C-alpha cells in the first residue's frame, strides 16, 4: 500500500516539475510571470497529493485556500499585478492535479501535459489570435461555440408534428453540422491557399451547394476556357464533398440507415474522386495556370444553415404525411423531389423518418439513391445549359458515372443483405 502511494507521489511530483520548469523558463522575461518556478510548483503538487491522501477533498479545499491566500499576498505586493495572473491560476491547477493523481493517474498526467503545453504556447497563441485570426473568424467561431454548447443542450429532444417526425434538437444538430462543415472548409482554404486552385475550391464549395458549384465553375470557364479541366475537376469534386456531407448527416442522425446506405454513398464517392483526380492531372499536364482561391468573408452563413434546416423540416413533414396516407411508395416520390433542391435535405428527411420509426431503415435506401440521382440530373442539365462545351460534356460524363455508381452501390447492398438473411 505504501509503495503504491509513493508511486502516486512521484507522479504528482512529475506533474509539478513539468509545469514548474515551463514557468521557470518564463520567469525572467520582461513583464513575465512572478517568480514561482520549479520548486514552488513541485511542492504545490505534492501538497495536493498529500492532502488528498491524508484527509480527502476537505483537506484539499484547505490546502487550496492556504496556497491561494499566500499567492494572493505575493501577487498584491508586486508593482505589476497583472503579470503573475497566469502563474497564479497554474499554481492552483497544479494543486488540484496533484490531488487528482491519487485517484485518476492517467487523467492527471494527461491534464498536466496539456496545461504545460498551453503555457508554453503563449507566444504562438498570442500571434495566432492577434495576427492570424480575422474579426469575422472570431465572431463566427463564437457563434458556432454558443450554438453547440449553450443552445443545443436546452432544446427539447422529443418528436413533434406528424408521427413525431420533427425533433427540434435533431434539426438544430443539422444547423450546427452545416456551420461546422463550413468552418472546416474555411480552415482548409486558409491552410492550402491557392496551391490547389480550382479543384480544392470546388471540393470545399460542394459542402455548401454542389449545384451552385457547377454553375460557378461553368461561368468561370466562359471567361477562361484554358481552365476547362481544372474547373471540371472542381465541379466533380463537389459531388464528393456532397456525398461526404450526406454520410456525416446520416451517421449522426441514424447510424442504422448509414450502415445500410454506406455502399450507395461510398462507391459513387470513389468513382467521382477518381474521375476528378484524372481531370486535375489533365489540367496539370496541359500546363494550365492554377486559379487562386478567393478567401470568403465569412466562415459559414447562418441564414443558409437555417434555410437548409427549414427545407429539411418541410421535406420531413411532407414525407411523413405522404407516408401515413399512401405508404412508403410516396416517400420515394417526396425524396426524389427533395433531390431537386439538395441531396442533404432528402437524406435528413429520410433519417428523421427512420428515427421516428415511421420508415424502416431498409426502405429508406432506395429513396436516398433516387434523391442522389435526381440531384445529379439537375447538375447535368446545368452543366450542359451553356451548350455542347467540353466543360459541360466532361462534367455530365462524370455525373452520369456517379449516378450509375449509386445504383451499383444499391445493388451491392441488396446482394449483401440477401446473403446475410439467406
């Protein structure tokens, strides 16, 4: 028993030494923290561990009060009081981590490393917040954080409307997912810049709207015919990102439907990816000059996310009513009609019906495939709208292959299901 306690004290000592070394190295910097270094932090961590062993959490509370009081006296006696605030907080955290190491050794060790890394990254974080982040990025990041951490937990998690198909929390999860995907796309844009040009731009834009991406790429080719292959690659990659978004939505809302629909998503995703890579290589071989990316003025659009959720809610209500009155055949029609607007909205509507137990997951795969195919047809029409251009035919060919792969995935999924049930 004593041997194990000694090992726990050694872990607490190691946590204090790790954080103390970092504070010691910064103690001599102008305007840096107050002189509390290796020995102070090591003793504070040992105090927390011994207090937990000797008297539990009440003794730890006394130790925190004493160390906090001593630190306050030292802090108030300094001319630059603000300078040691970070060290004061770190000192109290070390006491808690020392106590935590007695009962949760791994959690305490991981937390100690995290605290030390956070303290050591002071310069990097300061430069990042002041020089790298823009005002709109901070604003949109706060909007996403408030939505996910404050608003989502208080929303009711129960069904309303026809058959209880409308779940406010699930709908708000969709809004958060759309905003989060937009944030990830923006980060990729900032990281890669114009090194990947139009193909990357098309892939990232597809998370917002693959239909709008095809229109934008067609318009770009009208002004720069030399960009035919890179623009066609971007339009094709938008199909990949659209399918990725659909898969993420299904995985969050209905894992059972995702497992059944995985071949319908993964096989066309692989086909579109290979076709897009081929087009991008053609563009590089032809010596096409890569178009630079234009940084958006926002990470994501809150109105667009809300509009997407409203479309989803409308499709859910219509599908639920049709399902009650006419059966699952009507759901196929409503999903196909939803595909005219967005594949994602049809996927969310179908997943919501599955979660509300109004539609078996096995019967939702065909409507999903129909929605993807209809949406591909809409994009083919838009790609060919400008006439028989090389861009239009190239994009249309890729979309036809993708639509064929959707039904190949459905056939594969049906074959596997029949083999399992046989």
